[in-house]
């Protein structure tokens, strides 16, 4: 990894000028804005299918790739993406320090050993001046002696390099100044960055920030992780953001961990199904692997005591404050934490490294109402199960939109002005939601029917797609056709009924990398879509959009397509 010291940290310096204040090793943004969970998500997707600068396909935790006779030749064989998720603004600068080899593996612990995700980066996580000390050996050899004092892969565990031509550090920021490490990069840490000194901004929305081409030189399991701030940072608009990092793995010529081995051709195999998560025992709720937004209902106590039953799997906890900032708590890092106590009926954002059951026994009487500030609010709903409309009837003066985080890491929503297209059907007792209020000075949410015992071990109720009430289905009277070869916003079209069919056909010279997505919006709307669909590969398919009557337009997002056609049948 060749560094140009005078200029390669330009993006970091620019980001620092946006008032990122170091706080015990954690970057605090001056303004979070609408970033759910207290942070913009920045992570690795080991499969680029469906990913562009403005869209993301399915984010995979691990992908298998088969490479016959792998050997380093300085040319990329396979691409992965560094993505950003959760920000609606366009980026102005970023730094991404990607670790892709074991650093200081097998080195003795100086004070206390680093464990788990701490072993994936090249940072001194436990504050003892050593990097990844006490982390287990990876591969055939362990680092020792002076090798344990560095921050790179000294013992040659590495089986991939970052190389051209697949690498593009300006995917989301075309035309920006980029001073990434020299290619091919072979020391286990690749620094990518970009900054607009003039021009910009980049492409807004969830999407690929940078694409990394991998020169594959061996078989095995590679973990890709991002170093923490300030090595990795991200800014959009006029502010920098707190970051939540997501790592991923690439299994080269082997199966991913926990995946049933690929059977030998001709060997009969039984049909397998995904193993469902177990039902939480009475008096508990499930915290899933990834982000959770539960309502803490226990007594007031130190956060360590409140999380005692699940702390072994907690990576971070965030709490939204009344002034729309985020406080944090990190296991075994008191200097970096500013949450000390939790109180009954307080919503939290909890990041887990695997699922766990958390005691959930209500303590005391829930509040009859909560104040809502102008802007974003994270609220624990203590009322009885009701439709979203009825449950929010007590919000004086109304609100703009409400989001709810699901166990699948997706967001469902309810907007009073778009109730017929909303995906939150109801709120259950102790559900937690993000509410956007646009009233100057804020308002109050008053709850009805406080009390009662929630159903133990419940799981979040998925959004329900409204069922069309018309019958019979009208015979299509017209077909509206749109065509293209890349991303495109169509012209508006009119729908006379309460639903319509959208069909499509895609063509590509690289079908294994082809991706196609559509988002259907009411005319004049750019945020809340009426329906959507995703399609990988090439061919034809269709979907029914339960919306109408009215005027609509379609945002078409593509990846590696030669051409596409969309037919709308009213």
C-alpha cells in the first residue's frame, strides 16, 4: 500500500473541516439529519449484482466464487463493492480504509486481547497501544516479534490483491479528486477516497461508493472490513456523518461458513429449507443479527446491567436525544461511551453480531404521552395494538411520515397523506418507530388505552400490502411502452383503475451480472413510491402495482444491461 503522505489524506482533512469531533475514538457528526439508527451504513457487498451508484441489489454477508488455478497476475478477476446506505443526500467526500487480510494474527495479548469484530480491522480497539493483539491465527502461520508491531499482513496470509481494471473509487462521485493507494495493492489494507474541491456533488441515495477489483491468488475465506473513523469517513451536503460498518466475506473455491457443502454431481440430495429463527421464550424479545430498534421496558439501571443477558453479542448501542443527536455505548470502551443509564420505555438502537433473547418485562406505568420535537423522533409506542391510522390519531397537528425497522433490516413506513400505499398496517404495544414532525416547536403524541400485558416473545409484524377492492379486474385497454439502455425516469402516464400491471424484458451480454429495478411514483412524488420490483439476469417478468387511479412515473435503475423494455397495462 503506497501512501502519498502530503495528499492522500485530503478527503480526511476535508471531512475533518466539517466539524467531525473526535470523541474517545468515535466520530460525532455535527448533524445526523434523517440517518436512521444514528449512523449512515457503510459496508462491503461481495456481490455487485444490482448495484449501481444509485441502487443496491441484495446485500450478501458471504458469497462463494470459484476460480480455477488462482494465481496473482496483477489483473482483477472479480469485483466487490464498498456501499453506502441510509443517506438521501449526495456525497461530497469519503475515506474508505478496507482491510482484506489478517493483521497481527496470532500475536500475544499485551494487556487484554482483542476479540470478534475488533480483529477484523487495523485499529487499537482495546486501548493498549497494540493492533489486533490476542487475535487468533489465520492461515498456516502466525505473526511474531516485530511483525506484531505493524498494521499490515506480514506473514503472507493474503490470497487477494486489489487491482485494475475492476477498481473504481469514483463510482458514486464521478469527476472527484481521488488519491487511492497504488494498484495493485497487496499489503492487506486498501485506502480509497474521493473529494470534490470544485464541482459535485455525487450521486444521491443508497448505492455503490467504490468498486474494488480483486486479483485472486489462492483459495480460502477472505473477510473484508472497514477501519473505524477517522480512517473511514463519509460526508454529504454540508456535514459529515456517524458511520455504522458492515463487513462481508468472499469464499474462494469453498462454501461460505454455515452453508451446506456443494454436493458432488449426481449425488441425490434432500430438499432443504432455511432454518427459521427460534421463538423467543416468554418474557423475552429477540434481538436479531444486525440492527434492532427495541423499546427498553425494564427498570432504570446502568446500561451494563440492562444488557447483561445479551452483552456478549452487542457491538454498539445508540440512543436518540431530544435535540436529535445520538449518544452511544460500546462494550468495554467506557471512554468512548456516553450512555450510562437506561430508563423505562426508552427506545434504543442495538447492533448485534448474532441473535439473542433479551428479557422484556414491563416495569412501572408507561407514559400517557411523549413530546415530539420538530424533526426526527424515536418513540416507543405503549398503547394497545391498533391500525397505524388509529394509533397515531393522538399526534396533535399530525406528522409527515413514520418508519419502523424490521427484523430483515428493511424499513416499513406509514404516511397519513399516503395511507393507502403505506406498508405499516398496525402498531403493537412497545413497537418503536421513527417519526418525522414538521411543526415548528414540535408537538405531543398522546396514547390511548395504556396498560395491559403484551404478548411475550412477539416478533415485528410485517407490513401488509393493501388488497385491491375492485372486482372484477378490468380488461387492459392500453399498453404504454418505455424502452432504454441505462437508468431512466419515464414520462408520466395515467391509470384509471385501482391497479395496473408492469411487465419488462431485459437483454445483456453479461447476464450473470445484469440487474434491473423499477420504482413507481405518483406524479410529483420523488420519495414515497407506490410499488417496486427487482429482477436479476435477463428475460421477462411482471408485477401488479396496487395503486390508482391517478398519474404515475417510473424510475428505472439498471446494471450491465444492453437494453430493456417496460410495458404498462391499465
